[in-house]
């Protein structure tokens, strides 16, 4: 199965114009808002099934489409430190602005192993690095103490935190200092994480409604919790729909229903069930996305 280049190009342009730049759809081009950006080659981008060359090609193409108006954050994680370094260097050469690295999966490294893994990647690149802690996919939880140690490495600048524990988020913020950015890695927890000091969200649902998630982040960054609550509650049915099956099956199916991409998956991922697809069609109609 080949890369869906046409769909990918259209989706990147839509995200850049609809929210990643921080402005409404159709807003005139400008220098950009560096608080919003495009993140690619992660779980939602089916990165685990990309070849190395495809991975670098995707980064290069999105960098070209972004035109330096918004930052491009490339997912470059692997359960092999050597391959993570290779992917990160490839993303750097392709023009990415930062790298997001999932913790090594399946190997189940110790906390010392996690520290050394990220330290080795950081030493091999000049890119800013965002850690990605998602125990549900990696089978290991990176502790606040380990994240705190890593935050003292100059080009490790933040963490996408998807442990599901608000207590852990609070401890990370406490141990890592004010210059270290904690991002929500779970759409449903965006409001509480940002309310206690998180700096933003790297969101699955933003693929469907980029402008709305940009609005949510801006409201919470400004300390407007009332508006943040209102926006979050408005988004809840759509956010919940993205968990009908394992990510990225619901979001990619929704985008296909919207005509934004091909409804194809690389094995071992498969198309959504008929029941899931029907539920997605219903919620998309409710949001007037189809």
C-alpha cells in the first residue's frame, strides 16, 4: 500500500489553515503563531508501519507545506535507540523543528534505561526533543523522577504525558521546572492538565476540528477556565468518538467520511466495523462536518 500523498497534502494544508496557525479557516497568510504546530509520524499517522524512507519523506513534505509558518514536530521514536537516533537525524535533515519520541515499547526498559535512551538521542541531535510517555502502548511508565532528570538536558524541552494520572502530571510539573513544557497526550484530559499548569495538547481530535482545539488551548493558556470548560464540553462527543476503536482507526475513518483521505489502513490495523462507522457518521453530522 502506497502513501496517500494527495490526502496527506490536503490534510496538512487544512490543519495549518484551520488551527495550527492559530487562526480561523481561510485567514490570510502571516508569519504564524509558534504556539501551534503540526505533529506527524506518531500513532495517529501509523508511524509503526512506515519504512524509514517513507518516514523521512513524510517529514520533508510536511515541512515544505508548512512553509515555516508553523513548527513541524516529527515523531521519531523507536524501541531501538540506534533507530531512534537515525529517525531523529533524518527528521532534522528533512527540516523538522522538533522531535517527539515515544518511550521504547515491548523492551520494557528500566528507568535508568529510559534515561540513557533519551540522553543518547538528545546528544545525537540539535533538535528540541519532546518525550512521550504512554504506558498503555509501551508497557512501561516513565516516572516523574526520570522525566525530571531528563528535563535538565538542554535540548529536552517537554513531555507529551498520557499516563492518565493527573497526580503524575502535577509531580512532573513540580520536578521539572517552569521552562519544561507538559502537554496533554490524552484529549479527554486536556482541561484538567492545562488547568494545573500544562502548556498545551497534542490532540487526536484536532485532526477533525483544528480550529476548535486551537481555541481551547488559547483559552486555557490565557487562564479562561470558564471558556475552556465550555469549549471542552462542546467537544466531548467528538472526543469520545475517537475512542470507539483503537487510535487511529476512528479518526482516520472520520476523515475518510469527510472526504479528507483514503479509508485504508496498513496491517495489522484494519478498517472500522460497520457499527463504529455508523456512530462516526452520526457524530460528524451533529458537528456539521459532513
